[in-house]
């Protein structure tokens, strides 16, 4: 098995939304913001090559959102999903599976692309799509608070591909890849835990977006159930500590992955890693 970092681009998010009720005087020591209080955010995907399968975890923003939608997200950087895949020696046709952690716009937008004729088409024609049943139900009938994060042009056309596999419970969905389910960020957040030669690699997604979110109360305002997020983080960080997992950080612009250690202040980052080093 090989694991590859796939950078799809960067955008900006308000620092207050990234760290919730934590005062800026504290969080800015851990994560940099610009003069407008905006933090640069990576939109990192990951490719798992099992030998038999080429499994892409999340797909970034894609090309369907218009300028009005993206006006307050300040896209920047030169990375794209296809360019990063090509750099690692893969083509869209090689991808056999796509695991979507959830259906927010910055995670699933690249599943479908808009072609030169304005038609929405599958970006990965040979790929099966995996998403949790709970998240699918939640996203196709969105609540008023999360609705803007679920552009339906990203979601409903997936049904027409007849390749959506709805995951109802935790467990192994692809040999060597199990999934865990969470509800604090959004209902049915589905995060993969990869067994790479006996070593576990956890793709933390929006449960722990950046390394500065490791402290339990550093919870994004995006989360619908922040107290649930705190409990879920506490449980998964304890498991990571006890079993020496590597945690992949999807949105941190500076740190791709880390291990954790116990400290007097709680569980914190330990060794900082590149995904290529895992």
C-alpha cells in the first residue's frame, strides 16, 4: 500500500469560525491569520493505492461553483486535483473508488466537473463513490444553517451515476480501509482509518481540520453540535495516542500529518510528518 498527498488548492476562512469561542489572542499563537482575520486553508485530498484499488479520499472544490459563490472564499495557490494526481503518476481514469468524508462544497465538488459545453459529467468515470447514509440524507434535505454548504449541483447529479454506495455503519469498506462515523461537525461525517502494514493512519477531515484544532475546546463554529465534536475528538485522540496512529490534517497549510503525545495540558501534537513519510 502507498499513500499520496493530493493538494487540490487553498481558500481562506475566518479565524473566528475556525476556532469558535476561543479568543483570537490564544488561537493566533497556533495558526496565522491575515489583517482581515482570514486564515489560509489547505483543501487536501489523499490517494491510497492498495495495489488492486486506487482510492481517493475527498475531491476538493471542483469547477462548478460560480464567482458569486466563491467571492468570500478567496481561492489561491496553483494546485488542482487533476494536476496533483498527474504529478503522482495517476489519471482520473485510474481511480476506482472515492471516499467522501461528507458533502460540504469543499470536500465533494470535484466528483463532478462542468465540461466545455456546460454539462456536468463524472470527473472519475471508473470510480465507485462511498458516502455515509446519514450524511446523504442530511445533505439532500439540508437544514437552514448548513444549506449553503451543500450546493445541490454537487450532490443530486451523483445519483445519476448509479455509483453511489451508502454506508450505514462503521467498519471495513475496502480491504485495508475502515471508516468511522461522527456527528459533531455534520451528521454522518465519515473518516477513513487505513491499515498500512500494521500501522494505522487516520484521515481526520473536519473533526480536526488543522493541528491547532487538536486541543479539545478549539472547535470550529461550522460544527452543528460542538459538544459532540469535543467528545468525539477526545475519544479519537485517546485511541490515536494509545495505538500510535498517524493523523492526516486535511486543512492545515503547513502540517500534513502528525502523531500525538500526552502532556499536562492534554493530548497534543508530537512528530510532524509529510504524508510521503508515512
